[in-house]
C-alpha cells in the first residue's frame, strides 16, 4: 500500500525558513512525478511545486517561484520542499502527492503538515 | 484567483442526482488538457475521484462520473448519499500559467 507521510511543519516568523519532508513507501518512488499542494485555512487547494521522477525537472507556481525549492532523494524515497523568505500568506496545510502515470492527476496524498507564518 | 470556476455549493436529497460544473478556458480544457476531480471530506486530505476526464480509480463507486466538452467539465453524483457531503475540486493543467490549476471548489450538501 502506498503511504506518504509529511513532516517538518510548524510555526515560523515572517522571513524565516522551513524544510518539509515527505517519506514515501509502498511504491517504486523514482518512477513517479511528485507534487506539493497547499490549502490555506478555510480556502481551496493551490498547487505549489512539482518534480519529475528523476528529479531533473522542477516546476513552481508563480506565488513561490524564487523562494521555494523542491527536491527528492530517490535512494531514501523522500520528497522535500525548502521554503525560504516565508510570508504570512504561505500559512497553510502542505500536502505531498503522487502523480498518476501519464496523467496530471494525483492519486495518493499525505495527511498534510501545517505551516504557520506569524510573528 | 483560480482559472477554473465552480459553483460554491450544490445540494440535493438522498437518492437524487447532482452535477458540479467546472468552467475553464482555451488554455486548459480548450487546449486539450484533461480534467480530474477530487473529494475532500472535512479535516482530511483530498481523494482522487475521476482522472482523465471520465476514469474512476479502483474503489470509487460508479455513482460518480465525469465528462468534459470544449472549455467545460462536469462531475455527476447519482444516488446521492449522506457520506457524499464534502468539498469537490476539479483540476487541470494551464498552458498560459504553465502550471497545474485547481477549481474554486464546490461544497455538496445532502438535505
């Protein structure tokens, strides 16, 4: 069974940094593109970043470009999101999710980790 | 703001059929990109309901069906059940934004 478990969320001051991790199990991790999706309190879903199976291609939403960096360690079956220069509007639950092969859909999601940016 | 527009809410009695629309544009649905649908129960992560416009993942009841035509898509729920009360989101890819986009979300209420 595929499992995705996020960690690393917490309270951080504006301008600070945080690194999220997503540990994957039950799949051949390097086969699949992965994404980060966030949801601000009481709001809808927002795509944040994506990475190819090899890690060679990365993509970002305009709202985080230049501040966030997605990466993966296929030997450790782990996805990362390095978040720098955090702003209040980055406050959200962050989910990692696995892409369906050949489709831009997400079939497995983690439970989410809450990031709160506040002084 | 999202480029995929959904009605904020829809409702129906148990057993009824409800549909949720998702309106896009020439840079997403009109460009041939697929629509995917997710169900999010309160306090939980989203769950994939429909992918590739009309395909159901294993375990999703056939009460849920999806379609896409032109720059619009829709999700239909037949035989509405109390446990279907949730938020529903459409999702696609947008070539103008060069990124993945979600719909604004629709809350389904079972009367």
